C-alpha cells in the first residue's frame, strides 16, 4: 500500500546521528549516519522476513545536546 515502507529518523535539529538496526542474532542489517537514508526492510538486496529487530540511535543536536535511545521495531510485510 506504499504506507510506512521506509523507516526514517526525523528531526529538525539533528546535526549528527548514528542509527543501527540488528536482527535477533545480533547481526547488523542496517546502518546510517544520514537522516535522509531510511531502512526499507532489506538486507544485502533481499527482503527480510517479518520479525522483531533491535535499534540503537545516537543523535547530536545543533545545540550539542546528545540523545541515545534503543528499542525494537517489528517488520511486517
């Protein structure tokens, strides 16, 4: 349906970011330092099966505040 097909990090004050997504075995399936690059549920050109993935994100804002968050997301197809 072309709704929510790509996961992006959005924010008006992001100066730097590091966004990583891992599968349940700890294998990194996505990494980006650019908020314009989002994860589309693919790894090495192949669509991943529905599952729960862990994410870790570190952000530095223009005022030098730093934020760190981790959690999980569920990939649905």
